[in-house]
C-alpha cells in the first residue's frame, strides 16, 4: 500500500468517527436534497498526510490547490472501491469548479448552473451534487455522505431502492464521468431550507451521470472495458493519458474469443464476429433502425447513439460466424472466474504477469 492510499485510509477512518455526531435533515420532498450538520473540523491533506485542525472559512478562490487534490483523491479512492471494469479516473476541471462557486454564492438549494455561453461550456449537460452544513465545514465528510447512499442502491437493478435516495452516490461513481469541480460559499441563509449561517457546497461533474437509459458502471475486472477501448489503468481506474508503462500506469487488457493484445497500445485486436474493449460483444447491429429507410443512414455514424447501436454499419467490426476456434474457450467476462488463472486460456494484463514474476523472485531469494 502506497503512502497516499494509507493516508486515504486514515482519512476515511476519521470520517467514520466524525459521522457519529452528524444528523441528517430532509427539507423538501425531492429525494436528492439532504442537509448535513457536523461538529467536525478536521480537513486532511492526502498529499502531506497532515491533519489541519481548523475551520475552513470561505474565500474568493474557494478550495486551495492542496484541498482540491484531496477532494479529487477521495473521489478516485471511492470510485475504485466499486471494482468496475469501465470506471474512469477523474481529474479536476477548474471551469466546472468556477461554475460551482458561482452557483453556490446564490445560496439557493436547488440544482442548476449559472448563465453561460453554450460555446464556452465544457459539456452540453453537467451533473451536480450539493449539500449544506452548519458549524464546522468538512468537505470530505460531505463527499463520504454521498457515497454512504450506496446502502440505498440495488446492485441487481442498478436503481435506488424505493423512495430512498442514492442519486448523489450514482453521480459520484458514474463510470463515464471524467472530471469534477467543487466549490462552496458561506450563506447567511440557504434558501429552500431552514439553515442559517451555513456552508453550501456544490460539485459539478462531466460528463453527467444518473442517466436512466444506462447503468452506472459495469461489474468486472478493473480497466478491462474502458470506454477508450484501451486497458490503461491507474489505481484500478481507466486512464486516457497513459501511453506506456510509466507513471503508475499498467495494462489490464483482457481479450476474449481469440482476441490478441497489442501491448504497445494496450488494446485488444478482435477477430471477425467480435468487438468491444475485451472482444466479448458480438459484432451485430443492435437496432432495427440501422441501414433502414427511414432510419439511420451511415452518414449519421458521428452520432454516439448510432455509433454504439450500429457497429457493422459504422465499420467498427466485421461480422463473422461467432465461433471460437483458437485455444481460448472463454467467451465472456462472466466465465473468467470458472477457469484457473494459470490455464493460459485468456490473455491477461501485464500487471498480472508482473505480480507472478515478483512472487517467483521472492521464492528464489
């Protein structure tokens, strides 16, 4: 365990202790509005491991660079705990943070964004989570509270249980989200609540989560179904910035159905009849609208929904008979646990190979 991970673990332990003095208040009928009060005044920097016992007063620049990194580290740590195959590593977006700060200064407990020219917006749609708190301000505790909504999440249906809220949790762990920006303001009164002299914290996310037509993330070996198609991985999360095995990057690509790994690019070359980051999806159209008239012509392949649903028409793969004729008999991620890890039936990521070699070295010493 690295120093940063160890500090994060200490941080979470402190959050649990602080949570003992926290109360929750529902102030409206909307499920995603929860106010938190806490007497905790500890804000831990994951960079230097020093607990700064202080009250964080509002300031024009909102969070300091160290505080921003700490908030970011906690986000990625919580996302990595889901053990998802397509969870993105997220980075800080200052534009999203500035929008969050401007929205928080209105002290109005409602989702929304300040007026902006659509040309300058980093995303067409932006996700958002917010909380208000009195007494001492601990942003890490608020983020942990969002993640605690996980208990209201049904992993089988990927939906919230009944009327219980889990919207903040879903946005926090939405796999496709790549950037976050948070800010806060001090409010004499937070409108739409009964709180006075409170801190109001807002986090903006892009791309947004909580889309009813998609699942929050996919279960499976980390970084084996990254949206980029490559298996570059950092701390169990998909990263687009890795180009080679350095800076903590590993290649976790796993190829099924006779797919072969291109180690230089860390991606699977799928045979005819298969596609996807791990070659586990059949190469076939997923909509009756592909090639149809009226319907979706090939000239529409630049649209994401056409690109995803018409892989053959859009040239993403070549149809085949779907038969597996190589030594590998694995045809889906669900089957991997049924085979011994040393069987050779599946090509694994370089990090797994390194772990095995490391064990051999230890045995020989």
